[in-house]
C-alpha cells in the first residue's frame, strides 16, 4: 500500500496546518457536517489532528473519534493533543488502510486532503463503506482536486452517492448493497 511521507515533510506539513488552523479554525468546516452528540467518527488520514478536538467536542463524551493515519508521528501528535485537551473520547489507529473497526459502526468519516495522495483509493473507499452505518456519511474535501474529479472518484465504485455539496465539503451517503439489507 502507501508509504508514510518523510519525517521532515510531515513536520513541515504539521507546522503549515497549525497556521492554517489559526486563520481558518477546523470547527468552521465541521459546522457543515452537522455532528451530533454520541456520533462515532473516523478521521481518516488525520495528520497532526487539526479536526480531532472539534470533532471530539461536538460528539461529546457519549461519542467517539477515531484518528487514523499511516504516519507514527501523526498518531503521537494526536495522542499528545488528546492528552493536553483532556479528550477522553479519542482513540488513535496506526494503519495504511484497515481500521479494525466493526462493520457498520460509524456515523461519519472525515476524509480530508488525503485522497489525492493514495495509490489505491478504491481499497480505502471499500473499507470506509464497510465501517459506515447504513445511514452514515462520508464527508470529503481535497483541495488538490476539482469537483468533477471528487464526485467521479468517490462514486465510480458504486459504494457512495453524492448527498450534498457544501461550501467546504462534499457529503456522500453510503449505498446499501442488497445483501446488507437481508
């Protein structure tokens, strides 16, 4: 599968995101997603954890945020962030694809600024489809892609359909396969 970026590249990216988050707080993006208390959320490709605190606060103590990344430094940064902010509802996952989460267990997947760098995006989309509940949402954003590329890339495998286009994100709903209903 994919390889983590170099440590130097990761730390430069994390620094850039800290500045971004000061200017454009991540909770403003998450307003569009409509996170409710009790939501179980996966931040896939969480990086340095810019979305984690806002998602954890919106999900409240009854919810859970799983922060997944391929880079060990990302996981360490999110653990440190959760500790410093006393976020007890955050759990990290070090992986390049598999979440090890139960099928149909998540209300929401945050899939931000990761898709463009994946060597096997269809494999990731299958895993995200597997872990989302039947009424779950895949919230997507990738500044490196145009709208046509986004919609075509996420819907081409027949796992998701566009539900809503917001100002900052695209919301895709999980298509239910016949065997999942039975």
